[in-house]
C-alpha cells in the first residue's frame, strides 16, 4: 500500500473499473487519500443500477480495488490511476453475479483439479469513425462520411488515417508496462487491430478493460469515435475478438505441445478443442452476446460459421496457428466479438475446454480448405453451424445444463434475463427497412 501511495502522488484522478454483465465498462472516481480505507472496507454502490448485478430490494454492493491491477495511465491532459475492482455483496462476500469473480473461480479450479495455468493473447479490433456516439447513433443510415479512411489490410499512411492513433494507444500502454506485439490497419475501411503480448488469463481480461478505456479516450482526444460494435456496416467485415489460448503445467511445460503427434498438437489440446466444439452452440450467447453480433456470421466475411477446427485455417472456428516453438503452440478461438463480457468469455472458453478433457472428447478431423466454399443444404435450424441469429443462441443457452453449471444460478439467471429482454426489444422494434418493404401491402 505504501508503494501505491507513492505511485498515486502525481495522479490527477483515481478510478475503479468493472463491467456490467453485458460487458459495458463501468467506473467511479474515488479520493486517493481515502484509498487505504476503500481497500479495507470497499466503496458502496447501487447494484440494481448496474445491468445484471442485483434487484432493487437487495441492491447494496461493495467494490474492492485489486491493487495488483493498478496502472498509471498518462493522457495528454491528465494522469489517471487505473484500478480494477471486485464486486462483493452486503455481507462482504464475493458477489455471485460478478463476472470477474467467476473467472477467478474457474482459474483456481483449473489449477486445483489439473495443475493447469492458462495464458491468453486477445486480438483487439475496432473502428475509428468520424463523429461522436450521439451523431452516429441518431442517424438511420451511415453515409460514407462516417469513415475516417478508405484503407484496407496493412495499408500504410497517408491512406491509413489511424496509424498515429494506434501509436498513441500503444505508447500509453507501454508506459503502463504493457507491450504490444503488432498493430495495423484491418480489412475494412476505418478498422484497426492491435495485439498485445500474451499474459495470464485474469491479467488479460483486466487489460482488456484498460485497452478499451485508453482506445476510446485517445480516439476522442483526436476527434474520432472508437467503436467496438461487432457489425456496424452491412457489406464489410465485423470487429472480432479472437482469443489465443495456451496451457502450461506448474513446471512451465506447454501441454498443447507434443512432439510425437501430428503437427505437434497434443491429445490434451485435441480434447480441449473437442469440448469447445461440443459446447459452442449453447455458449454462443456469451461469445457473441448481442443481436448485432449475429449479423456478422456471413460467408466470406471472416467470421466463422461452422463448428469445426483446422490447422492455420482462418475459416475455422478454432484455429491452430503455426508455431515456431513448443512454447508458442496454442489454439485460437475466432467466434467471439468485443460486445461480450470479457470475463465471461474467458471463463466459459476455459470451462468448455476443461470439460472436453474430462470427457476425453474427440475433435474429429481438421477442416480442409475453406469452410465458406462448401455446398450446404439450407435449413432454418442446423447444428453444424454456430447459431445464426440471437434467438437461436438464446434457445441453445436456455436448454443448456452446462451453462447453468459454469455460471451458477444467479449469474446465469440474471444474464439470461438481460438477453431475453434484449431479444424482446428487438423483436417488437419496427425498423425503416420494414416500412420500405411492407407499407405498400
């Protein structure tokens, strides 16, 4: 605590961050002089006003800062003390609806049961748009003027208008002690990607909150709006949130690597992939958790549509990237998007894989060629695919015993209540397109 006091000396504002169940970034500012008391006793807030946390009659919640999450974030006009918080209930125990607590529990159980330690490297994709949230959300249709550039994959300046923004983001992260691996313009106009070095799972999830905060602040300071919406543009690729996952034992051995197996992929890795494939449909509402998410599952728009896996195959849901060393052997889940709650996404990903190991599930043969180029007979309900709409994903989650066991009753029920209401709001909404199609009936 004394060391933190010295780091807070030149901080202008101290903020505690957490997420609601939808994954939206929440924060409150606290007096840094009172931080010692807050660390010991927490700071109270109304849990019923945070989506998915509590009912109005049992709404008192406490937020306890995790001191290990502290970062000093220096923007152009101020320095922010960044801390991630754990949510507790009125009695001071971890709240059963706190997604960060779920991830902590899953990590602890994996280490206790198997001796496993997971490391994650997410890929962050986002759009830099002209305008602000109010202007953009109030328009019925986007004009071309919303795009900050017309560049494409790996294009350079002056076509890539976001290079300076990406550089500023990675510079601020570096000042926080976080290094990036690569940064570039993505396929779609105005779209960008930044990949950070992989780290332990909880740190990777916390870092995602920090990344979102820094990205949106830097974009705003430079006259842009940073959006992590999955599918803002009908004819372009989506924003994805690919997660690269590796598994080590306590001695630092990569358990996804086996020199004797085909392409060095271990039987443990294949069982893990088998679990992901088996439970992919019923957990889809976690990985792609909005109505808009499912507009992205379109052939040849880089979102996976088939439940399958492949070596180096970017059309596969689970990809095994080429690795230069045993340490780098990993799997990549390509179905998630950044609209979800990162703690739930990582907790469920690990839980699916662990269940595959427990059940010794086979993952069958890897995908050959592009999964987009197969001839599929058309069905409304097709379990070869990931759910192709929000309603289908909800049905799968509602039937799922696995989801209830992983999330626990309170978290599962609150999450499903939020998502069913989101579906109902969309179900009864009448968009402009329906007026154009049906007004003349």
